[in-house]
């Protein structure tokens, strides 16, 4: 198997695609099944499965695009006017056919270009001679050298007619291969035709004898008289130019067959070489340049012969005679039934033989995306990134060592720090102020792994830190830019494949990497096959093997998955840091050229504002009527009503932000009045939405007073507060030109809110509020209290709750952490506190209190 083209032996592209897809599916199925079998979480096994399938696909596809790259280079050279390219006939059958067609096209274009250049040269040459003669005659007439008598004027007229005839011939030749040229058949006496040609040739004053013979003498044929005269003039002129002094040119016309006649012109010149005789009647295929011919006259001879349904050929010299040229034209006596559109023969120009491809190899031009992808995400640094790959592998190895089998803690923090520092060092934007602001916000979020024990809060903090990392790497300003930057991280798994391939190839060229890998893989396979068979055949050898080899269990497989996942995630992040996409080039208004007319966005905004006003009226009625009015009208308590409406109000807040953004992006406002109205309507919407935010927060407060506090409800409060802050930002942006910074404002305020939720120890706050409620009412939800994370343990331990309630909530934290990688401050404190309640009888039978929801 060729490592440069693993599927080189498969000759059909469809078969190659089938093998490629089948192998990818098999790899994905096996890796997915293995991950499920050993209990790898889906959020790790799924990306690893996809990544390995992509690697296999990429490896099997190696070399499949090489012919396409070569043809792309060839097409570029042909477009630039270089027609000497030849594409290697290799690859699949379909690609080979395409390469042959491209090479043939290059040859045809080269021939057409050669024809054009020679035609231009011929036109210039043929027109220059009669024009020069006519100019000399006119100058003689003007200077008085020649008298303006009938003879001089007749000579001038003859030169003009000759020039006109030449232009007509060139016009015929300029048609597409001579097709469509006019022809007028008539009865032509051959003797008269030959005598006239001999008479005109004698006027040239050459010392060459012309002899005309016709057999039979009264031979009459049907042909275009003008074309035959043109043929005879060209053949006789060609013979005279090549004949020596005192030589003889013989014209013979005779019946060749009952329905054909022939015309032969012989001279006593040097004759024709065989290779020239084959191309004599091709356009520009003259018998030689020494006699001054251009090849156009004999090409016209062949063209006229084909027009009459005949042919013209060069005969070998007669035995025992001079080696002169013998040209014979054979025509039908009556060509009217045989007429067809003639084709001027055009030989291929002399081009070099395709001994080897002349196309210079291009870089991975087909591996580079085209169009908007390449404009949006250019690869600014195309050098192999060996160091980046090494750093990603190191981060993956660190994660594989410290994470499996441990709760999130110090080990996860080390992995985050290693990955974050590598991104910061690789990014060319690391010295910008935004990078330091992001670092100041990301560090507390990363510390959540060792400060807080609530796994849900840790996940939220890490997702927020990932968004901050992409903001720093891409420098996004707008909200669409931020979204594009976040999507760029997983998309780098595809966009960065060409760079990864170049890096691996560069690493292989530096040493014997691939050779070592092949040797190791083959040796391992042979060891497993032969060692397994021999060990199973002998008990002693089997015991030695069991003692020497480590047991590969589920933990080892889990660590491999962890290694691949974190190495891949780090490598994708490093690619974005090194080659950040132009995320702010993503303009939603440019993506959709259509702008909504003023009436089509003004009326819907007014309708929404009217709905808000109706909602405010209902709120005013509830506020005035109080709890009794709500109970009488809706049948539910005020607290229950508040709980039912909070989610809807939060969604209304988010929808209002989106609606204002959509109107400002796609709403047409060309007139100043429309812009003022848009600002006013959007301002009204933002103010009304802020009232909704206040109402939602008040409803949640009422509900928590009635039913108690939970971490989820506090998180919902913080989310609604963040919506309110974003609304204030949108409201300010209506009057201050800072819309380009909206994305950074949303992300940075969201990160600050997340820090409050995570580092702010919400669990302790919730426990404190519930304990205060117990002290006031004597009611507490024991089920929820015992389900809280270890973050609330110090607060519960220091509270005035009865010891039995505290024992129920704290006795479950007595198990110590499983090693340094799982080190966590909250869990450590909870474990120390839990030791005081070990063996407490109350922990065995905890009471159950009323549960709120």
C-alpha cells in the first residue's frame, strides 16, 4: 500500500468512494461501540468517534485529489496562454478520461492559436505585395514618371482586382474552417481553362516553358470556373517558383475514370521531401520557405478540390526523370450530386512530445476551501505547526493521566490552565487589552473547578470560559461575530485538516517517523498473533505473558478516549488562535440583500407595543386588586400565578432583544422620519421590556417567599437580570454609536453574571435563605436540603438547625477525595464537617419535610 495514495490500486472513483465511506462507517461503529462498552460519556465518545472517522477518511483520500490539482494547474496555464501543458494520465478511469480530454483541449487550443498567428502573418504578407505594387504605380503617375494612359490605368485596375480577389480568398479562409464558401458550378472547357492559365503565367517573364495537354481535346467538365482558375494559378505559380531556369512545367488534363477527370501539374524543381508531402495541402503546410511560399495557395487548392467533391495529392517523381514535384487533383465530371461543405485541413502545430508532465505542482489548492469560506477564514500562517501539534498532544496526555476516575477538581484546573496558556501564547492578539480582560474573567471561571462542588455550575463556568477564549482569539465585536467565533472552534476540525496534514508530512520528512510507525504497527500485530497463539498453546509461557504484560481494562480505554478528546479540542483551539477567522465580516444584513419596507416593520412593532400595554394594564389591575382579585379571577394563588408566568416573561425579554436587533438590521429606514420612528418604537419596546424584567423578578421573589429558595431559581433570577442589562445596552446603543461592540458587551456582562453564579457561592446563599425561612415558619424541605452540593455544607453546619436535620444533610460527605487530581475546596470542607456526624442515629432515619416546587 502506497502511503501517498492508499487506494492507488482501485481504478474506479465510485469504488474508491465506496471503500472510503465503508471504512469510515466501520471505524465509527467500532469506536462508538467500544466507548459505550467501557462507559465513556457521550460528550467525549461522540467527538472522538467523529474525529477518528475523519482521520481515516482523510488518510484514505490521500492522493485522490492529486490529478485534480494537476489539472487545475494545467487549466490555469492554458488560461494564461501556455498550451504546452500535458496532464499525467493516471488515477481512476474517470479522472484519466478527464485528463486526456484536458490534454486534447490544450493541443486543440494550441493549434487554433498557431492558426491565428500564421493567418495574421499570411494576411500581412499577402496584402503587402499588391499594395506595394499599386503604391509604386500611383507614385509614378503622380511624379510623372509614368504617363496616365490606358495601359497604366489597366495595370492599376488589374492590381486592384488582384487585391480584391486576395481579400475575398482571405475572407473565405477566415470562415470557420472554410465552411459556407460560395460555389457556382457551370460547364467549363478544360482546354480553354489551361490555355488561359498558361498565357497568364507567361506574363511573369520567367524563363520556364509551360506545356498544356488535354486528353481528349474537347473535354468539358462541370465546375466553378473562378475556383478552377484560382487553383490553376496557385499550382502554376507554385511550379514556376520551384522550377529551375530553362525548365519545363507540364499541365495535363485527362479522364481518370468514367465519371472523374484529373489535372496534373509537374515541374523539374528539387521535388518534395516525404514528410513535407504529407502536409503539403494543409493550411500553412508549404513545401518549404526557401521559395517564398506561405502554404496558403496549396491549402486553397486542397480546399477547392474538397469543395468539388474531389481530392488533391502529391505523386512520387517518374522513374528516370527529374525529381520534380507532381501534384494531381482529381475531380468528378459533375460535382453537383457530391457537393458538401469542405473542411480546410489544419495540422497540429509542432508541439513538444509529452514525455513528462510539464505542470508545476501547486500547493494543496483543492484542500483549500473556495469562495466565501476562504474569504471568511483565510489561513494566514500556512507553515507546518509541529509545535502546536506537540502542545495539543501534551495537553491530551495530561488530561488522560489526571482526569479519568476522578471528580472535577485540581486535575481539571491543570488541564484548563495548560490549554488556556497554550491558546494565549499561540494567539497573535495576546498583547491586546481585550486578552487581559478576558483572562481576568476566565481565571475565576476556571477556579470554579476547585472552589465549587456543584458539577452543573462547573459545566456552565467552563462553557462561559470557552466563549471568552474564542472572543480573545478572534477579536469579535458584533454579536454575529461572537457566534461565528464560537462555531469556529468545532469547525476547525475540518478547516485545519490541510494544515495538520502538512504538519505530519513535514514531521515525517525530518526523520524516520512513518518508518518507525510502520515497523511498530507490524511488529505489534505479529506479536499479538504469534504470541497469542503460542501463549495459548503452553501454560508456562501463558503464565509468563500474564505476569509480564499489563492488564488492559476499561480504565485504559477510557484514558485513550480522554487523550484523543482533549488533544483534539486543544488542537482545534490552537488552529483558531493561529489562524483566526474574520468573524466580523459576517454581516447578516449583507447575507440577505432584501430590506423590509418601513410599513412592514412599523405595523408589527406597533402591534407588539399594544400587547405590552395590555399586559401592563393587567399588572396594574392585579396590583390594585391584590391577592383576592387574583384568586377570584384566575382560581390560583398569587404565588402560583407568579411561578406560572416567570418563564414566559423571561422568554418575552429575550424575544424583545431579538426583535429590536432584527428591525435595526433588516428594517429599511432611508428617510430621516423613518429612522426617528424606528428609534422611538425600539426605545418604547426596550422600556416596556425592562418593566417585564422587573415584573419577572418580583414574581420570582414572591414565589420564593412562599415556597423556598433553590439554586435553579436563583440562576433564573440572574439570567433575567442579565437580560435586563443587555436591554439597557441595546437601549443605549439606539442613541450612542457603539453597535459594533454589542457582541463584546453581551459576552463580558454574561461572563460577569456567571462569575456571580459560580464563584459567588449560590448554594450557600440558598441554604442560608431556607434556614432563615425555617427559623421564621418552622418549615423546611429536607429532601432538597440533603440534595444540595457540598458548597452549602459550612452554612448548614454553622446554622441553628436541629442536629438531626444537620446530620441528615451533612453525613453523606464523609468519603474522602480520591487523590490529588480530585482536590476541591468545597468537598474538602464538607468532608471535614461530615466527620462530626458519622455514626449519628439521626443520619440513619432522616425526617421528611414539606416539599415545594
